[in-house]
C-alpha cells in the first residue's frame, strides 16, 4: 500500500511506518546521516513532531481520558 512520506510528501511504498505515518527509505537515509543543526534536520524534526508526535500524544490523552 502506498502512502505519502511525511517528509518529502511523495507517494512511496518503501521505508518505515510509525503510527500509520510513513517515512520513505530515501528520507530515512537522509535523516540518519544528517547532522543536528542543519536546516534539513530542523525541517525533518518539525515534520516528525507535527505528524507523529502530535498524533501519539493525542491518542494517549484520549486513552487516558476514557479510563477515568
């Protein structure tokens, strides 16, 4: 199944999937090799925070609320 990469927005079927969000193999390799502080590093970090972390936190808050 093809999903768009959260970093480059291209529709690819390779790479990794985290909480239903895909990072393509090409972006995964760039992310692993890039140095912290680089403009692309900051861009990738913001994309991950926006698309993966916010979803994870939202789901945890919903799960915690439903147990109260």
